[in-house]
C-alpha cells in the first residue's frame, strides 16, 4: 500500500529590523514565540539589519555556530543571551573603560565602527569568520554602501551589491559585518573594508545569478547601517507585488523606533546645525512606513503569506485592528507597558533584567496576537508568556 507523503514544512523567512538593543531583545521574544511552535527548524532564510544583525550573530555564537533548534533556543540560548545582554554594555564608555579608551583613542575618535566590531568579539564572543557560518539557514547581513548607495549584503557564501558586483568567498569576520550593519552614520560611522582584487562577478539584479567576471571599481568600500537603505531587511526576501524569493512564509519583526520631535536646547536654537541626523531619521522613517504598507497590502491581497509584527502594539491594539475581543487582557502587558517598550532608546547599552523581560515579553505577545490572525494554520492556539 502506498502511504501518503507528508507535506513538507513551509520554508520560513525571517526579517529582523534595526533598533539597537531594544530591537535585539524584542526579536528574542518573537523567536521565543516561534520556538513554542517548533518553527525555528523551518527557518530557511534570515535577513537582518543593525540590532537584528547583532542579536542574530549572538544567537549563532552562543549555539556553537549553528542555528538552534526550538527546544535548545528555549532552554539554553535564550537564557544565555538574557544574561549576556543585561550584564554588559556593547558600545558605551562603560564598555570600553578608561584603559580601553586610552588604548583605542584613535578608534573612539575616528573609527568607532571598528571598535564596535572589536567589542563584539571580546564582549559577546562573536569570533567566527563568515565562512564558519552554516550553509542553512542562509543569513543575509544588510549594510549600506556609501560608494554605490545600494544595499550591500554579507552572507556565508557571498558579499556585494548588484551594481558593484558580487564576490563568492568573503574572508571577513562576522563581527565586522554585524558592526557595519549597525554603524549608525551620525553616531558610529562607516566601517571600511579592503576588497579582494579577484573573484568578482556581475550579476542579474533580479535573480543574483552570475553573468560575467568583472573587476572591482575600487579597492575598498565604506559600509554603514543597513537602515540607511532600508531598516526592515525585506529586500533580500521580498519585492512588492511579487512572490517571495526564497521562502514560503515571511515574518517581519519590526522594532524600529518612532520618529520623535527634536529635543534639547541646541536642537531648538540651531536645528540646522544638527540637520544630518534629523534628515537621516526622517528618510528612514518614511522608507520603513512605505515598505510596511506595501508588505501588508500584499499579505491582505494574498500575493504572499506571512505577517508583520510591530513593536508598540499591545495585544488589545492588535485585537482592535482585526475586530477581535477577549476577556483576559489582564494576563498581558498593558497598552502603556507595550508603548513604554517602544520608547526605549536606540542604543547599545545593557538593559536591566526587568526591562529585558518586559521588552522580550512584548515581542512574544505581539507575535502571538499577530500570527494567530495572519497564520492561523501555523499558530492555532495562543500561548501565555512564562518568564
């Protein structure tokens, strides 16, 4: 008798946004909700920006450079990262220290992105090369190339952008790629990469298929925050109006901070003197809003399957959007607590354990409420947060 062949689990693509440590902790909570359904094993592609890149690097580093299974994530990786992220700043004077500030004075003044990469190695244990990453899942680390103005990506097997060309043996450290992905232009600055002179190929912009050998246009590029190009990390996996490129489902975790009015005496007296950071924030916010609307439109039209999980939305907020009610809102974070999580600064300082737990719980609950509506087959039952 021929037995029916079980349907394979859908390939899941994850896009993890920027947003500093706030985003890193929120994403850890979202991943905990996926792990409750044993869905981490279904992740085929990761696309990350800034804080999303930092926390993904930490996940790999603390699971022996493999993508963790769901049980291992819940019982081992998550607790390790809770201890790590709450015990030490990643980028601050406290993280560098007096002696470090003297020893790295030139980096503090002129090359803070390189200092961030060194701190990722020494403080977070991110010591591997890109070639040490697993083949599966494919992880795309998104940065922005100053020279081309395009989305420059690093992965285990390639680096580059569609105008510069792609190289298929990137010999750089994961810490350097993650630091470049998180290098906010006005706070940290670009990280320079000296490029190999051989091994470059011109590729098809749509498929990334190699077309012909090419010569690099310059010997080095300067890369900064992937959020300067697009803070959600969607482009690797999704083009508006088209089918998903690499996966069957797309879950985007958006922990981007809100655009706030300028603050401080200097901003009020001479706003033009600090125009570059403000313009960066305005442009980034508008790009994110447009991408989000396009993504939700394609979800609702049935063009693709997936969900957008937005930080700052309480369980009640999400229920209102879908005209759903429940009697146990007292079991979830309140509307005020959810919005307080969103107001945490976009920095790289260690949160307290209480703050970590609130933000991670918010990620878990926002994922639970959103995914049960958008992907009810995969998320049929609600889960309660347990510390």
